[in-house]
C-alpha cells in the first residue's frame, strides 16, 4: 500500500519530526506576528477617521506599509527578505530564517485582521465608556479588545492556517517540516503516497486549529449562553 520510502521515513521518525517542525514554525511565527500585528491593527483602528483618536497622516502611513507587504506574493517576499533574515539572525538558511520571513509576511495580514475585528465593536459601547470618563487607553484595553475577543480569536485561527500554508512553501528555500518532505521525498522522487500523507497530516493540523479556535471563541462570546 505504501512505498518503501514511506516506511523508511516513518521508522526513522522523519515524518513525525516533520509534523512537529510544521507545528513549531506555525505557532512561533503566529505568536511573534501577533506581538507585532495586534498593536499595529489597534493603532490602525484608533487613528482611522471614525476612530477614538483620528490621526489621518499616521493612519495613511501605516496603512501604506501594511498594504505594501500584503500585496507581495509570499514566494517572492521570501526571496526578497533573505538578506533581512540574514541580518537579523545571521543566516538565511534553516527554520530560523523561515520564521523571520513568516513573521514579515504574516504581521501585516494580522494587523488588518485585528483592525477589522476591532471595528466590529458597537460605537454605542465606546460612547458609553467615553461618557464615563475613560481614557483612550482604558477604552482600548477594557472595551475594544474584550468586546472584539471572539472575532479576534476567529481571526487568529484564519491567520494560523494561512501561516501554516506559508510554512509549506518555505520548503522551497530550505525550510523543513511537511512541506520539505512532500517536495523532496514525495514529488521529486515520484512517491505519491508520501505527498498525500503530508497533505492528510496538514489537513489534520488545520482541523485541530479550527476546532480548538472555534471552541475558545464560543466560550469567550458573551452573546452565546
């Protein structure tokens, strides 16, 4: 049923390692991307024309930077950012460099997801907080982010799945994980079973992310009893 190469990879633990490396790169890249993208998305929302602190020039500058990086296909961005990865971590090879490129690609995407989620908060809730004398920082930390939490979690799930897809493409420039196994041991050596096993494992990871994320979002949604 399976090729000899598959049993060799499985017995040597390479497929299991590929699963771990894929999860590791996805989770770490998502975490760092959110450390950058979350505050950036909040600033984009707050400084918008209808935001609590309209600052048109700042909003336009940040919006341009975010749109610039979002408009570049990831495969091209990877190649362009190789010198940046080498400058930051000292090498343009390996998973460390891949994580740098994943963060650069994902952070602008996350920023727009966060901006969209925060803008869903009812303006009436914001006005109520302002009438109570809350400062802008208090409105952000105690109103906007808590009220937008379910939407933010759904956005995080979408972002993680996107980053997972990016990590598979990163195998073309030396990244490891299931993408590398599918390309090197599956496609290049004509072992279709290995390719489809990698596809199946990737789908399983995506489904787990989706199920866990949806569960957490439902638990944090005050509208669902």
